[in-house]
């Protein structure tokens, strides 16, 4: 698939799995209890469901881009975390192609990226994907 | 408005890792499979390892870094922004060294979160040839409800 300028990329909504937060906690060596212990979330007044790790939220975007550009590679990504994403919520990643340029490294796609959870914008930013020149 | 004081002055604190970090192919496979995606067949690590590998390979654990900020990790630090520049794909079973430092720790008051500290730091992954393969810049929010 070759995306065109202005084209929007998205995927079907996905459920945020609390069990995956245990995997992230192990991989990240992250002892922050709000990802694995709902009582810790309640005690901090942050809600009544565990909160997904930031890298987990970014990965929804990354996986969408990897699927859309199977011959490409991620060259850069910059995100703002705007709200928490809770276990069991449905998230939808999206990206809009802002520019396409040929460079010495290959074809360079600049994209505006976003992640919505149950309709809330929870992450936004931009990404750069490099693909082989055509 | 009450005085919310100042955080510790840790700008410039070195985060250089003491030993090389290796992204385990088995762990990468576990992570990818958990997310429902196939691991790359050519040994590339999932790009989210920009964050994971640098965090694990830096000199301090998350708990220790928070402690330098006079903040208990049990009080739930949150990511505010994150940026990665990949100069080459990240590979599994390949040693990388981590270089980095704390850029700033600033105390401020947020309408949404109340008093908080903003921690900014940068980390790089260096391959065995001395080439930088990744640069990352991260900002964490350290809530300070006791100061609000």
C-alpha cells in the first residue's frame, strides 16, 4: 500500500488488555503500581481501572505504521500524552500524511498521529517513516 | 498563592549506563506476541524499545531516578512527552551502551494536576562501533499533591 498526501490511516478499535500491562511492567522493569494494581489507582484518585503504560499507548500507533509501511522503517516519533488510557477501554490509532519527500535515505513520509480512547484524544504528535525510493 | 518551593537541582545528572544493554530476542517476541503483531524476521526489535532499552540501560533505575528528584515512584510518575530519532533500526541480541543526562527538573503549578515537577532527560543508544543509533528525549510529570 502506498499512501497519498492527505490520506488518513487508521485501524479498527482495539481493547486495552490489563494483562498486557503486566508484560509491559516486566519489560520496562517499571515498579509504578498504577499499571498493575487497581487499588493503587483508586488510592491516588486516578480512577478505578489500571492505567496503561505510555510506551504501550505509543505502540498502537507504531504497530499501525509498521503494518501500513511493511518495507519502511520508523525514523522518528514525537508524542504528547494528553490523558490516561485505562484497562478495558477501546482505542483507535490514526495518522494523516502531511508530506511526502524523496531524500537520500529514501522516500520520507511525515505524518500527524493520534490515539483516541472511547472518543477522547489521549495522545497526539508526529512521526516520520522512511521507505525505499520508488 | 502558596509557595511551592523548588525541586532538587539535578540538571546535568549523568545517566550514562555502566554496562551494555542487549534487547533479548525472546523478550521482543513475547512483547510483539502480546500486542498481536509478528516480530520482525530480520532481527529488528519492536520500535517501542527506543524507550525500553534506554530506560533499562541507563545508570539509574526508575525508582532511583525518582529518588534523585526527591519523589517516591509509588506516587505514580506519568509520561508527558516522548520523542525518538532512529538513526538506524534497533536490533535484538546486539549490545548497546546508553549515554544521557537529566536536562532539567522544574516545579510548576498545573490547572489540571496542581503542583508538580517536570523532569526532562535525554538518552542515546550507542552501538559497538561507537555510532549513535537512537536519540530520545522524555518528559515526566511528578505529581506533588502535598504542595497544592
